[in-house]
C-alpha cells in the first residue's frame, strides 16, 4: 500500500508541475494555484505515512546527530513521508514564484529555470528566482539612470 500511495503522490505532483510549467494560464492551473489543493492532498498522505512509520515522538531535531539517527531508522513509510514533505513545500514555493512573477509582469519563460530548479532542488530554485529579481531590478535602475532628464 505504501508504494501504491507513494506512486500516486508522485504522479499527482508531476501532473501539477507540468500544468505550472506549460499551462499556467489555463483554468485548471489557476485553480491549483488559487488554493493549496496539492499541498493539502500531499499533507494528508504525509500524515498517514508518519503515523504508519510510528510517528516522530522519539525524534531529536535539535542536533545534527539526532537527525542522522532519524535517517538511520528510515522505513519505506518514513522515507515516503520525508519525500512528500519536500514535494508539498517545493510545489507551494513554485506557486508563489508564479504568482509573484505574474504580479511583477515577469514573462513566464524567464521563470522556467527557477521553477525547474524549485521542482528538482527546492531552495536552489527560490535562490535562482531571487537572483533573477535582483538582476531585473539592477537592469531597471540602470535603464532609468540612462534616460535623459
């Protein structure tokens, strides 16, 4: 059952990301971005996997050694839970990038690399988007300084 649910969640997130990448203006993609549907679904399965793995009552998050011990005790259910944790938050950050860039009238093709990086490497994509914003701001300021007064 763990494998089946894990595969369902992986398929769901791939479909959701494809909608964000290729069809962000379509009604279904807009609906996915208007409310955290995908993260809520993933969170439900995340909770299931956490409970299935025995919970986190003995987990020590206060030290690196505690985290290493937690990873050493990994089961298929706890690994699935960890993966869904990443999927839910990375997707939510991808949605934020799209909404944020849309408000600032940044062309969608400019954010495809940050979105791909967010999908694959989470925080690296957010960093890439932030760098894009900084470069855009610097170019905008440079253009304003070049305008005749």
